[in-house]
């Protein structure tokens, strides 16, 4: 691993956070930024945007799906299985990592609605480079 990454992570861990979940959220956001920075370098941002848009549209058009993805209504494991079942065949690794996978497992999973089903486009996760969640196996 690059020494700069180790230094950054070490500094973040040593930092003062209001709550432990704030560190996790910051690492999640930094991961999104890293993935999208790589996508910019590879000229793959258009593909990621299109796939996230498709996820956004699917969730926006399906009230039952939105409700099933709500953390207060469905356990994390069930949300992960649902997202995998609905989107695995239609989304590649980068968009999965940017939003689809991580938003259902992150401590602030309620952001899923903000992330992929908000009324604004692109979702916040597409505007910055992404999480460590793995895409489902095809």
C-alpha cells in the first residue's frame, strides 16, 4: 500500500471525531472520491453516471423498493440481498462501490435515499470520487 495512503488513514484515525460513526462516514466518502477519481482518469465517468442514473430511476419509480430499502423497515442483510437481486446484473463494480452496495450497509444507510433515489441528479455519490463495498458476483 502506498505510504501516502497509510499516512492519510493514520491521521484520520488519530483525529478527533464527534462520534465513531463520523470516521466511518468520512472514510466512506473518501472512498467514493477515490473511485470516481480513478473513473475520471480512465474516462469511465459516463458509464458510472448512466448506471447510477438507472438505479436512481428504478428506485424513484418503485415505492415498494424505496420502502424496502429504508433502514427502519428492513434489516441490513435483507437490504443487501434485495439490492443484489434487483441490481447485480445491471451495475458494474465502480457504481456498485459508489453507492448501490454501500448505501444499504453503511451506518448512515438512510442516506441511500439521498444517494440513489433523491429528486436531484446526479446523486451526491456521483459528484465526488468511493466505498469499500464489493459488488455482487454476477
